[in-house]
């Protein structure tokens, strides 16, 4: 049981926009910065966004993160075939004094 | 180029010990925490713990405290994850990652550079 709650799967079509939610508590998302990671099949996780809404160099602006209260959202616009992957949210939990991940959301194309 | 190079795949028997490594390069190793993440076959990411090379300060996940040991040798820019007695349930991919962890009113935390992973098979 993950500390952060994500939907197990989302479905979308190429070119569309999709949002992936990540729900937490006042001890984690409500208090600290959120990051998102993309894991393509058989590959290493990659940082997509950090500090709620910043993107590392090289990440297209099609990927955007946001946070409101105890929830965070990853939005991917203009979906491309290479975006089919597992997506994870992460943050620090002040009460546990540990990092935490969501359970992951698999993005599948219709 | 910032990179983390992990040691190679391991195949072990239950009860054996193991130590895997993660060598950082391309940045000042002592300035960033190093974290370990487990991914069991077909499952999600699990946060195991982080260590600060400068003073070996460690944070363990309650799920992994007492099950593994995280250590570092900053003289060779290398972090380690070790088991004293492996179980079949330790079979997984283990990633190390560079961690930004800054204590402030809101904690800055993310894993920005990842190693390629070390596969551990216990059978």
C-alpha cells in the first residue's frame, strides 16, 4: 500500500491530453515539493518534473506538473507514441522522515 | 556528464551476503545525497533509504530498516547497499539515484540522476 495514491491506469489517444493524479496528506504533498518520474518499459526511471512544476533540461514543455493542497497532477499534452509508460509521483513525508512514491500509473494508448 | 555507475548483476543463494555499489562521477559527490530504490519484478518503485556522503547521515524506510545496510566511501565516490542474509523475496532490480534533499519550511526532494540498476536474483 503506497503512501501516495495514483490511479493504476489511464487511457488516451495520440495527440490528446491526459492528466494523472497523485493524492497524499498534509504530512507529504501538503507540506513538501512533488516530483514526477517516467519509466518507459524496460528502462530506468527518469525525472520529468520537480519542485511541483519545474522541468529538468531536455524535458519537453508537453509535460507539466502542478500541486493543490494535498494533491498533485501530471499533465501530458500532445500525446506521442513514446509516452506510453509508467508514471510515478514522489515527495518527502515529514511524519515518516522518508521519501515516498505513488504506486504508479500506466499510460496506455487507445 | 553526471552519472551513476552501478555494479553488475548478481545471482545468489538464500542466506548469502551481498554488497552492491554505485559510483558517482561528473559532480561533487559529497554535495548530494544518494538514494536506493527497489523495484520487484512487475511492481512499482519502493523507496529504501538515502545517505549523505559528507557525514554518512542516513535515512531508512521503516520497511527496510534492519533488512539492509546503506553505506558510503566518499574517498572513491561510491555508495553501497548490502545484505547480510539474502532471501528469495530480495529478488529485484535495485537503482541508486542522486538525491536533492534540502530542509526548509517545505522540503525540496527529488531524484534527478539514476543509475542503470543492478539486478539481484536470489534462488
